[in-house]
């Protein structure tokens, strides 16, 4: 178990096969299996609601013409909180999804699944770094 800010354990969304097409993004879910984050869904929702509250507070600061540096400080805090959620999801994807793909009994299918899951993780990390 991994601990993140506020003691929230972050799970991952698993069993999602993300196919990226230059013209569209298609998400195919295996509805028979629960997502990797399902056991921690409440913790995710609590954390995201806190972040949502932070963002509403930032909007209120702008409406009230607060000092720009104070607003930027709050933006940085919300960004850091979202990054913590993102890193937890990446970590769980690797630990659950990639490891799950490695358990495929057929060597050819296993190699394909591992490559696909690693590419998903790499692409997600790339989006986080932009």
C-alpha cells in the first residue's frame, strides 16, 4: 500500500484498453472485471472533492480581486494535488495492469499486451509532462 498526501491510498483504473487514433480516442472497457481503483473509489472521490473545493476557492479569489501571488500559490497547491492523484494512477497502472498483462499464458499475446500497457503508461506520463 502506498501513502500519499492526506493519507489517501490511490488505486488505478484497470482493464481499460485505450486505443489512440489521431482522429479520435476510443476507450474500451472490460465490464466483467472491476477497475483497479474500485476498492479505493471513496478515497479518490474524497480527494477529488477536496481539489474541486480548492479550485472553487481559487475562482472566488479571482472574483474578489485577491493578490495575484496568493492566487498562484493556491493554483500550485491544486496542481500538486492533481499530480499526486495522477502519479498514483500511473503507479497502479504499472503495478496492476502491466503485471496483469505479464500473467497472460500465451507468450505472443503476453508480449503484445505488455507492450500495449507500457505504451499506455508512457503516453499518459507524456501527457502529464506537457
